[in-house]
C-alpha cells in the first residue's frame, strides 16, 4: 500500500494495433473520401509504410504495427486523402515490364497507354512477317515519341525489342529530367533512347531529313470543358500534359500536319485520343494526307482510344 492506502497498479502499455486493425481503419478513412479503390489503396499504403510487398503484407496482417510504421502510414494516408496520386506517394509506377519513377514532373502513365504499345508491337510483327522477317526482336529501326513524359512508351519499345532506337520529345524540362532518370533506371543509353527538348514547334526538334518507322504520341487531348470536371487526383499531373485546347485537338492537329513528312515509306502514326474524339481525329487524318489506311480503334473498355494511319 502507498501512503494513501491504495494498491499501486502497474502502468498499462498503450494498445499497439496490428497491421490488420490499421488496414481496416485506413480503408474506412479512404472510403469516406470516397475512393473506389479504397481497400487496395489502403493495402498499398500499409505495405509501403511497413516496407514489404503487398502479397507479403497480406500474409502477415496479425503482426503489430510499429510506431515508426504508424507514423509513415499516417503521413501517406493524409496525402492520399488530399487527392495525391498513389503512384506519387509510392514514387514509382508499373508500366508493362518496367518500374518507373512517378512524381509531379510528368503524367503518370495509364493502362490504356500500355495498350498503345501493344498495338505498335502487333503492327510491327505483321510488317516483319510481310517482309519475310522472323520474330519480334528489333523489328523497327527507329521511332519518334512525341510528348514522351516519363518515357514509358519509348523505354518499353526499346526494352521489348520492338524498336532499335527511339527519339523522345517533350516541351517540359522537368519531364525530360524524369525521362532521363527512368532511362538510367532501365539500363538504356542515350544512343537507344535520345531525349530532345521542344522549344516552339514540336517539329523544330526534328531535322527535315529525319525519317522514322513509327511516330507515336499520347498527346494532351483533354478539352477545356473536361478540365473543369477532372478529379483532384488527375489534376496533380502537369496541366500541359492534359489540356489539348478548347476542343482537345490542338496538339493532335500539329502532329498530323507534320507526321507524314517525318515517316519513312510504309511507316505508321499511332495516337492515343479521347473517347469522344474518334470521328474528329479520323476526319482530320483523312483530310490531311493520302494515307494508305486510317483507323480508329477501341480500348479494352470498348471506348474509342487509338488512332492509326499508315503511309504508303
């Protein structure tokens, strides 16, 4: 007994939540935002805080959450609730077989753009087969990637053996720095993926004598009206990588005007476009040059997403 006659009770340790309890709490917080992918986002944020991969985390949810892990989780959750893209918080994004740096310097590459690379690969294989070629390694000699951003398209084309050499253009110095870092991260050289700054006109960055087997672009194609409706998360991407003018076609028009002259005979132009732009882009292409073939094709969700034009 102490002087007051009361028994001393041992001090209780504060409750240390398990990873599972933390996961449930974070999921509820993200659902209240609301986020459609709240559970998956919560798992990824928790895995990042703990320092393990998500599959490993899910096998060990009953372990206690350490205080430093809880602090990291709280900070990253606040960022996600504020609308910051999950890829910016994780600092990386998976694009096909690549893990690339992701931050506010360049557009976070979307799954639809992975499908754009698929279409180039399929077209290139078909062209090689028509020329008597075998396999897919280094089918094409060169490609031009307009608005390269993170360099996701350019790096994938070279790493997957679809193209030997890609020139990536961008008007953003910050995006080009990220692209260069991603090039190093992927173990590629400047000879394989050359990065060039665009000053005024994008075609000023390309010599009049240069010719490419493929010209590809995921250009800014969001209209002025659509910009006002974008989520806070999407608006964390650089606005110049999103806004394509009043009707979303400003950059596409510039690409279409010059692509014909920079394509080698038999070369092709591949564009990612807005889901409501298919008819307009097809009309624009057909009215600009005597292409051998023009097509607008859907993404996996069935929405117009890709425009294709092949030079004779």
